[in-house]
C-alpha cells in the first residue's frame, strides 16, 4: 500500500535528518567529478535526499558486514575495529580531512594470494589491533553495486569505471602507510563478487590530497569553487542533491 510506504519513508527521512552531519572533509567523496559538490558537503549544506537513497545506504552497510563474514570464512585474517571498537582510519589537517576504512587485512589465505599474484603477504602477525597499519597489512574496501554498475567495474576496472572509489583507496593507503588494497564489489542483483588488487599510486594520492587542501582553504576564505558545469541543466547538476545551494550561491 502506497500509504504505508509513505509513512515508512517519512519516518526514515525524519530519523536521517536528525543525524549529526559530518564535520570534516571525507576521503570517500574527494574524487567526485564536481569539486563544488564536495565543498558544499564539507560546508554542511543541506542535501536533498530521498528515503529510497537512505534505504540503499543502509542496505549497503548491512551487505558489507556479510561480505566481511564471507572473507573470514574463506580464510582472510582481517580486522574492522580497533581496540576501542572504532573504525580504523586517518585524520589530517587538524581533523579537517579524514576517512574511515572498511577493514585492514592482516594476511590473505594462501590460495588467494597465489591466484592474485600477491607476494610478501600471508605471514604478518600483529600483537595487537593498534599495529594493523604496520608493514605487511593491506586495505580492504567493499562496495555494493547494481548489475549495470558492477558489470562496468568488472569490465573496465576501478580506475576507469569508478574513479571516486579509486581516489578514495589511494588516500587511505597514503595516510595509513599501506601498499595494497583488496577492492571487493558485490552485485546486489546477482550476488556475484568482483575482486581487484589495487596498488598504491603516490602520484594519484598526492593529487587528491592537494585537492582536499584546496577545498579546505577555499572554504576558510569564503571562496566557492567552480561547478562541474556552467549549465544547471547539465545531467550531473540535475541529479545533484546540492543543486539548489549550488545555483543559488553561485
């Protein structure tokens, strides 16, 4: 019944809108094609969002936990929380730029490491969770996608198909002193998994670290960075949740 859907949706949005907004510039969004969109998010401008989008986010979080369970069953030694029960991550620029990771892989199962051509892995032992960023550990990044998006990622790879995700993991590896990332994507329509090993790219990490500095400095100077397009009818602008702020403040 549509009436019941509307009731549930209204409560979902009501709860979502009471959540505390992120007070820092997040590494997960820094690679977005529109730098102004990233800046408006950092400025904590209100973003138009639907209940369906919130449900999609929540489903993704639940599926991430399931994928972590599957990886552990397969023999991956990984951690998702530190000794205080908090996500691993990094913080820079006096806390103005930060990110939180899905997990840290302490060792790969021998069969996986061999098939993926990973060397120097599988034997790292750590005395405590505080040591997971020591040499030998790797980043774990998990994404869930619809069939079309997943197929494109499998066909073209993360760098070409999902540059926002690629920049995200490069920043994580840079700030957390990691050399390797296992990227896992779940097809929500078919339950198929896609695995990709991503090596650390210092040049790419520096590029997006500089971009973070640019956004922070521009915001502190009350400077609004350029929009991806000069036309409000541009397809990215039409879909953007910050559309009203962007064109009103421009």
